[in-house]
C-alpha cells in the first residue's frame, strides 16, 4: 500500500527497554566491568522504574560485545621486581 504514513500493527511483543536504556547498560559495564547482571537489573529498576530480569541485561550486554567471562586476577608486582623483570627480558 503506497502513500500510507500510519504505523502498521506489528507482530510480537515490543521491547521492554529502549535503545537508549541498552546503551546506558553497556556504559555502566564499561565503567565497572565487575558488576553483575542482577545488580545492574536492580539499578535499572530503581533508576527508571522498569523491572528487568537479569537475563535481559545479559542479552543486551552480549549484543553490545560483552560476554560472561570473569577477568583473571593478577598478582601485584612490586617496583623492585618490575625493574628486575625489565632487565631480565631486555638482555635476552
């Protein structure tokens, strides 16, 4: 049908969160990578009043390029050991 500017009815349920909300979730994870999905869902509920399941948050993060891996903890290297390591690897 040509010339029709009205919104047509769509099948399926509309998204609970807008694109702007999804970008805000990705920004929060970029700022704090160790935050969990349930904590993010609680923050969204308190900030916007929209109750969101943690799996919805995970789905948004996966589409934003994040996944559910935990970053490895690396030991602290003192400044003396850093200098020794630099010297050791620079002489090879």
